[in-house]
C-alpha cells in the first residue's frame, strides 16, 4: 500500500468530466521558476544599455503606468521600440529552437540531435549567403523568406533521400543529414571565399545568429508560426513518448509510426526554419535546452516540451543580455554567446558520462 | 475457430524470401512457442503475425478480420507485442513506461482515465514491479527490466501477447522468473501467449503448443511431449540428441550428443529413458 501511495505522488491528475490528463508534479513549479527568472532577466536587459533606465521605471513603462514621468517619451521609445521587441524575439527564437530540438531528439531517439539535424541550418545559410553576397541590393525583408525556403527545401531533400522501402529510419536521417549538411557547408564556404569583403562580413554576422536591430515585425512573423506549431507539438506529446520506445514497440501500441514521425519532423523543421529566418543560425540552444529540461522534469513530453521551450527562451534572453554587456559598447552576436555557454556544458556532459562508465 | 491465424502467408525482406505460403493457427488461451535454428524464420513469422512486417502474400486474420485492415489502435487493444531487447528512454521510470501501455485506449481528450490508472497499477502488481515503480528503467537488473516491459504489454490489456525471445540476454535465474510470469499470466488471466524461444528445453517446459520451424516451413507442431523426438531435433536443428523426461516437469528434455567430454559420459542406452548423473572431476 505504501508503494501505491508513492506511485500517485509523482503525477498531478486533472479530470474534469469528459477530459483526463496527467502531468509530472515538478512541471508547474519549474515552469513558474523559469518564467520568474525570464521576467527578471528581461527587466534588467531592458534597463541596461547606453541609455540607462532603472528597473523600476522599466516595469512601469512596460505596464504603461508612468505617463506622468518627465522622461516618459524617451522611456517609451527605448523600451517599446528598441529593446523590448528584440528581447521578446530572443525569447521566441529560444523557445522555437528548444521545442524543435526536443522534437528532433524524440524522433531520432538521439540526445545529440538538434534542430539543424536535417539540414535546416545548412539550407538556410546557403540561401542567406547567396542573397547577401551574390544577389545583393535586395530589400532586407527578403532574407528571412529566402532562409526559410532554403531550410525547407533541404529538409525535404534529406527526408526524401532517407526514405527507403516505405520507411525512414532515424539512423538514415542522421547520416544523410550530416552528409548533405557538409556539402551545403562547403558550397557556402566557397561563396564566402569569393565574395566582396563587406558583404562577407555582413553574411558572417547573419551566420553566427543575432537579434540585433529586430523589431515588432520580426516578432509577428515568428510569432504567427509559433502560434500554430507550438500547440501542434504539445498535442503530439503522447505520440512522441510512444515513439521513444522504439519503432516496433510503438507500432505494437497502435501508433502509425511513419505518419507521426513525418508530422513531428515537419513541425520541428517549421519551427527551426522560422527561428533561423528571423535570427540566423543560433546554435546550442536547441541542443542544451532539451537536455537540461529532461534532467529537471524527466523524459515524458507532456512536461518536457513546455519546460524545454521556456528554458530555451530564458537562455536566449540571458545570452542576449550577456552579448550586449560583455564587450560594450560593441555587441557579441547572441549565437556566439550561446556557443560559449553551450560548448563547455557539453564537454562537461561528456566528461561526466566518461567517468560514469 | 482460433482467433489468430494465417493463410497462405508469404513474408520477405527486400529480395530475401523467408516464408512462403504458410498456414498457421494459434490455439486460443494457450502458450505457443516458436522454435527453430537461427535464421529459420521464427522471428520473421512473429513479426508477420503482429503487423510489424507487411506480408508479400496471403493474410493474417484476427477473428476473421485481416489485421492490416483493422485500425492500428483497434488491433493494439487486442494484440500486444514485446519486441526483442526493447530499450527505454534514459530516465523513464517503470511507472511511466507501464502507463504507456495504455496508449491504444487513450485519445486527445482522455489521456489518463481512472481505468488507465487502475489497469496500470494492476499490471505493476501482477508483474511484481510496484516496489521499483519510481525507479528509472535503465537502473534495473535484466530480469526486473523485462518484467517492467511485460507489465507495459499487460497494461495494453489485450487477449493475445506476442513476445520475441523474451529471455535472451538474461541470466538463467531471470529467464525462469520471466517464463514463470508468462505461465502465470496464461493460467490465471487466460492470456494467449505466443513467443519465440531459443531454448528448446524451456519451450518444452512452458509451452502447451510447440511450432518447430526450419527453412521457413513448419516442420512439426503440437503438444511438446508428442512432437519433440530425436528425429525432429535432428531434422530441425541438425544435431543428434537424446531425449529424456525432465526430472521436474516430466516434459521432454533434449540432451545434445555433441563431441565434448564424450569419454566421461556414460550413457545407459541409445533410447535414453534415463541418464546417470555426470560427475565432475
């Protein structure tokens, strides 16, 4: 009986009349903690800069309750037009990449998979570099769309190539993904080698990933994709859990494995491509956030997906703040900061695993 | 009329034909063991009748319905499968694993009904894994882990359970533990169990019905004590053996002749009704 009692203690069960749902007990607590952390970071991030605003006034400006303040007009401009949109965008990009990475790791049953596994970054980079270095003089608004199309086409090509005998095994996806990514990387490098030096520098900034100078239009563009695809991912959490038990077991449980895997991959690619389109190829968030989230709330996706998304968002808001602060008045692109945080984390993981075995 | 049977079943991988035109009937409410040498097609057959492998010809029927025409979840409610050597995601607890057996009974609105909870707890109890319900599957011993997976298949609440070599990679004690559990499920819960087994003696002990396969064909089938003969073992496994009654269960016990230590063996007669114990030097 004691054991039975213990069983119930790890889950929250929600059961109104026609609905039933369960969630790991840790999820709400951790979600609230991450949100609180994000909000504090956001306030400090808005407050920090060449034009300093006190955190207190930042909160009042966000809530629009300090209209009688003498500097209100300046505050409003700096907060609402310059700083808030880029920070909100950083949060959305982080959340999109983390969700995409969680899906990809679930689909491939490989904890080292990331959102860029099936060519999103290679395809987007090649398209963006082609536009920046070779087409030139195109309106800046074209860049996200080109990146998105490049990402989508590459993902489609990899999925098609990995299809064999009516199915696509995770290992084929990984191998073909790596191969095609290398080819695209090589072509991108060649383009950069022979480009005009100023264009190449601009391309490098895009390639390292940044939210510098982004506005509410970018937030809207990414947000409209996320409104569709994030809930779609959450709705498929149980299917993703089942897929994690292996193809045969999943089929035995009545899951239509190929169809679900294709659908989940589409969602993952759409989220990663949308994020890359507005902010360039920011690395490590999609790899690290699911990892840490898994350690916080376990491997079931009902809890893992939201916690991973929130953590990815928080991480990118923090990384953006560090990027703005580290070499002020210059700025480090946020993608460089995530790499500087992410790479040591992974070295630590490998080190720890090696010592365990 | 048996629930699960196959007609004119042809199974193949890419261009290798494994089984051709097989007729198969699985007896209801019994333990059936599929035995045969490596590569004979026993695992392929199990995959064929569990919808893991699409037949190239013929069909597999469950209560006269083609299993490929049933909705996937509908089939999963009636037929559970435990593949060989399944691997759980890192950190997944036993309770979480077993709860996933409820997948075919759930929907978007009903993700964790009182019934799901009740049957999951029951599956944990029956397989005796309740005490490690909150431990990650990857920290358990081989036997405990396999019991947890059987609990998951049990939570699926199907009348038929198919298992591919459920005792492979397990120590002897765990093999017996798992087979005893399957026997209990059959006797006490009336589950129809079909399993691929490597060990012919274990098959003789635990199966009510034995299907011996060689080269993609059924060589013999029936109650082990009637089917297992020295001739059959020679034909199917290609070895000479003696068959004696199992001192514990009285089922056939296959003792391969082989070449090792023959000098020390003292066999009473070629008919082999009983054997003297072999003394270790």
